C-alpha cells in the first residue's frame, strides 16, 4: 500500500470515527455521554497508528542502512524485540518478542533496522504465522544473506480474554532459510536466544 497524504489520512480518520460512533450505539451505549464523546476519534487515531505498517516499506528501511561486508560470515542476532500486533480474526491484540538472525553473504544492515522491520509488519492486521514468514522473507529478499531465521513468542488476547480463556498460553512460531536449514545452525541460534534469560 502506498503512503497516504496528510489530507487522505485525516479524511480516513473522520470516516473511521463516524463508524466507531455507530458501533458504540449498536453496542447499546449512549454515544453522547461525557466519557464517550471523544472516544470515536480516539479509537480512529489509535487504529491508524496500530495499522500504520500498511503504509511503510520494510525493504526500504533495510536498504536505507545496507552496507557491503565481505568478511563477516557469522550470525547477526537481534533478540527480544518487543512487538504488538492485532489478530486479523478478532482484531484483539497479540504481543510478545521476536528473535531474528541472519548470516551475511555480502551485505549487512544497521541493527536498529531489524526491529523496525518487525514493527512495520506487526502494525498490520496479522496472524503470527504470517508475521514470522514476512519478516524472514523481507530480510532474505533484501539482504540476500546465507540464511535467515525468525522465532516469535506471543500471547494472544483472543485466547486469553475470550474463547478458551487460557491466560498463561504462549504461542511460538519459527521460519528459516539457507544455512538455518541445518539443525546444528538452528540449535546454535536457539541456544543463543535463550542465554541470559
């Protein structure tokens, strides 16, 4: 999705606020009571922030700090990256930590760019499985490393607040390419992200 102009963003925000006011009414609330008067606009702004990843380009973020590095051929790991996302099935939050590793072939990227890529994909309506794959694919396609591995651990409000109501459940997903297809390399990564916990 392309970046929105300020005017389009404000028009969309007004439209969202109108719909949220309708929703509050349909839920049985008095939309004119003091505590709810500004709620539709607040929720509209919040939703635009929580889904701003649709209008950002994660590959461009990686390319903005991409450097040639011929000699380093070991893992680069950024672990314990906090993220927050919205489940596309119930639009309830899921959140946790992402752990990302890649083994450079020719290019490295600024370390802060990896968490930014995680955030861009997380700031969309998501499922954890797709989020894991999208982060991996973006890094693989942009940096063309010898391998990428992504592990995500998350709590899902759709399982904790409703449905099965399992408050202590944790969902783990992983995906990998290249050298990480070797069990020994994956095991090294998993041991490194578990250290100092």
